C-alpha cells in the first residue's frame, strides 16, 4: 500500500523545515508528498525545492497564489497513492504517523484520527467506533457543524456546549482516505473559511465506512491564538453567507436535520 501526502504551502518558511524533516523520518516508507507552493514570497518555495533534491519522494509544484483549497486540489489531482493523507506545512508529525494511520484504516474507506494540540491530546468521544452507510454522513455532519438551538439553550457555559455536543475540529490532516473512495471530491476554492469541514461533509456522503481512531501522531500547532481569533472573526464576517449557501448545496437534507454554527442557528 502506498500513501500520497498533500501539503499546501504558503509563507511558512520559519516552520517548513521542521515539518518536512518529520515527514522524511517516517517509519512507513511507501509515501510520496505533493507539496504545492501557493505563491509564497518568503522563501518557502526555495526550501521545498531544496528538499525535493534531497528526498526523491517529495514533489514540488509552484503556482500563483490561489488559496489553500485550490492548492490542495492541485495536489489531489497529482496524487497516485492508494491512500491520501493531508499535512499542513507548519505542523510536525511523529515518526510513526503514517504507519499508525494505515494500521487504523484496516478494511475501511477512511480513518479520522485524534491529534495533539500544542502537545496536548485531543480525542473524539467515540474512539474505536466504526460507522457504515448513512451513519458516516450523520456522524460527520454532527461533529463538524454541530449543535441545534435547543443544545445551545441547555448548555450556555463556555466550553461545555462544544464538548457535550461532540463538536470537533474539521481538519483534513486528521484524515486518511482510500483514493478510490475519494473519487472526484475536491475542495471548494470559493471558501477561505470552513473549507475543510465542507470537504469532509461532501466526502462523507460517499464513504461506505469510517473508523474513528485515537491519537495517531499528528501534531497541530497553534502559535498565536489572538491573531488566529482575529483572522477567524474577519473571515467569518466576510464569508458567513457563502458558507451557509455552500453547506446547503452539499447536503440540503442534513442542513435541515441539524443546524450549524451559531450564526445560522435561527434559520
């Protein structure tokens, strides 16, 4: 079995070497990486080219800046592995990350794994569960888009609502999916917010089976919560109606079945 790792890269020169070093140290050897330089201006492209010379399993594509979704789509079009995984260029993975993801995948279409956030483990409430058929779709929709108005009214305390509704981070770096199960599912290049969640929601419609795994060694790094929150709020204001419309395009039935984030709780 082979794995293609899709990595979109934009202006992360400060962290890129550590990310690539951790990938190159994998105990699972049958991997290739498609690194898409999305118009970086800080030397990230040159670092990628350097690593591509040193490590034959790394392939680099340079393009004009088009956004993370478009960059990932380019990587997906070039991926040839039996399994597709994703990595962000400023994160670090354990040496057995891919080996553990493959072990968890077993005979299923996809695995959604736990991770660490700045070194602290983050796990789903249902680790070890295997979903099949339409339960895959419902499980993903609830986890990534999450709470109904009555949930909000019952759980007003900060933090409690998220946990008790089983909300989860919809990062595609948690995912490993068989390429044949992925099919033609791609990221919506219109989105600069919730693009991972929309991709996973669309993917979940066609998956026959999904495994929920524990921590498989992916280290998500959040370095500036203040800056991240400001950027998130700005993108939320600019994109909230587009996100709502794309959600409805993907799955009108599930939009009716369960609401999304608070901005649309009263729809």
